[in-house]
C-alpha cells in the first residue's frame, strides 16, 4: 500500500472515529442533561459527582467533569498504559462539553425548545428552577429515557475506540494493582458514588433510581457494542464415535454450519473423546437438538449465547472499527 493511500486511509479512520465520538457524546449529553440530572438520578461515574456540585453550588457539570477527568486521565497514562490516550481524552472532553451544550437551561437561553421546556417546567404560571428543568415530569419516564440514551451514547463512544474516562481509569488501576476483576471494580466504585450521592441529598429514592439507571445504561451500552445475542454456540459430547461423525455430517448438510473437533477425556472412563463445537443462529437451535438426540439419545450438549461472531456465515468486520 502506497504512503498516500495509507495517509488517506488513516485520515478517514480518524474522521470516522471522531464522528462516532461526537454522535455518542451528543446522545450521552441529552440523556444525562434532559432526563437524569433534573431528578438527581446518578448512574455513577464522574457525571454523578459533577451532579452533586451542580445541584449544591450551581457549578457547570461539563467543566466539573473535565476538571475531575483530567488528573484521572494523566494517572491512567502513567500507571496503566497508553490505552488511555487520544480516544479517552477526546471522549471525556466532548461528552462533558455536550452535557453542558444541550442542557435545557442553555437551550432555553438560546431560544431553542422553549415551548417544550415551558410545558414541563411551569407551575402556577411560573417557571421552576433551571436546575430541575427536564423534558418530562415523570421520574419513571426520565429514568428509562435517560438511561437508554446514556447507554446508547456510551456504546457509540466505546465503538469509536474511545471512553468517557471517569471510573474506567480507577477500575483499570484496581485491575492492575490489586487484580480486582473489571466487573467487581465497576460495582465497587459506582456503588460508592451512588451511595454517597444518596447520603448528600438525604434521599433513598435517589439510590434506588440510580441503581436502576446504572443497570439499564450498562445494558444498552453492551447492546450497542456487542449487539443483541442472536447467535449461540454448543458443545456436543457423545461416547459413540459413529454418532459424532453422523452429527457432524448432518450439521453440514441440514444447518450449513462448520464444526470444530476438540479433544476431551471422560474423567471416569479415562477414554479420549471428540467434542463437537459449533456456532449457529438462534433459529437453528431446535434443529441442532433434533439432530443430536436422533443420532445419540444419550448425548450431552451445552448451549450458550455468544457475541460478536465474525467469519463465514456470520458478519464480517474490518480491522478498523
């Protein structure tokens, strides 16, 4: 590949990454500013700590997020590695910026969406405090809409090889220094932030709604990065070598799927066995069960969901996301 072509490819890759970060940050900011912040719903992270400063002192959430993220970003580069580089910096900076730019109070000052803001934030003919302005007056709707939008935004940012910073960095530090799993690290840090917020605002409802938002936003972030699981995989174990071969052939013929043979050994019999590993679409589950049971009624089979399957019969993906 010529140097000019490589530069062009690199430029378009960077452009695509930045577009993904900006789009994700916009959706993230809308979910946070329009729905979660007005009801003090805190799905953890630096955004949660920024909410405390916003509601107590009126400080800009975006600026607070940048100020808190910057030292964390530097610590991440020094102690964890360069993966907390360009993508993380742009991710946390733009998402913080968008959180401020799309806030209802700012849009109102810019004469944008005035009718909608006044509809949901007027009591007895008087506008309520800008700190509580939302695009709904129902906390349940706000929690669902805000969490989904926030999760989608985070997912888009992740898919663009970036991050919103915040708790990603201390979690990575905990993993490296104390060998605490990623999942447990997030649970510990987000729980501390949520519980602290509930304590500051003296409201247990905030804790409940915040855990709900944390779960929902995390789930939608996973969906955006991994997709809905419509692919399954199975391990098929039979002590009958002939049945194994017949199952393999029928999977080829009736399901148009390839198989992989793994070497196994029965712990009791000490006999070597072939284990079939096959990946297939969810709609083919019943077909696979029928094939296996027809060829060996004593077959042992384990199925599980899989994500991001790349290859023949499934999706293709270039190395550059």
